[in-house]
């Protein structure tokens, strides 16, 4: 009998309570016309650090624009560990990205996992028409392709020389 009275009292108590106001997170996500929406700012200490050097593929197709870093020169290095000039340039290009505060490096390894020799038939090599490597593409700070091929390689070498990094 005590349980029935307690349940009845709780039901009566719940029925007499005012409806709760909707929480802010229950408001519609779309702003009304003419209404400005505040964009939350994420403090820098919460953001993950920007990787100066990152391999973005191993032979598979990739959209380079997905890896362009706004506010930085983004250098794409089409590379194979079976390419002696690629291997010789790698330390210089990586050091350039690590030392410079305006350049990031994205390595496009054209070799598929387990392939021996330069993988000219890999999906990414075919996608970008690779017929010689090392091959560079440089995107400017606004994400526009700035230089490609030999001109991009010269740009990388000039930046490395200015920072005292030998090629």
C-alpha cells in the first residue's frame, strides 16, 4: 500500500510541475533570414598540430586539394623508394618542411604496398600522368597550383638554399 501511495504521490508531483524550457541545443540549427550566426572558435591548444611532413598515399588515387593546407605553401612530392634521385632529395625536402614556418610537405608515394621497383601503373601514377620522378607540385597559400615539374623543383631548391639546407 505504501508503494501505491508513493507512486501516486510522484505522479501527482510530476503532473503539477511546469514544462521545462527547451534547452539551447534543441533550438533549430538553421538561422532565421537576416540572423547572424556565431561560429565557435576552437582554441589553438585544442587543435592537433599541423604535420610538416605527411605521406598521403601508397599508390592509391588521391585528391591533392584535400591535402592543401590554407595559409601554407603545400609541396607535393611524387616519390618512390626505388627512385635514387627521390631518395637523395628526400632529406632536404623533409628538412625544408620541418624548418620553414610557411611550407608543408605531402609525400605522394606512387608505389603500391608490396610492389618492387617504380610502380608506373599504380592508380595514383596513372591519375597524375607520372612518367618521371621526382616530380613536385607547389600550391600557394590560397590553395592554387603555383608551380609544377622542374619549376617547382627549382622553387624547392631555392627555398632550401635560403634556409641553409643543402640539396
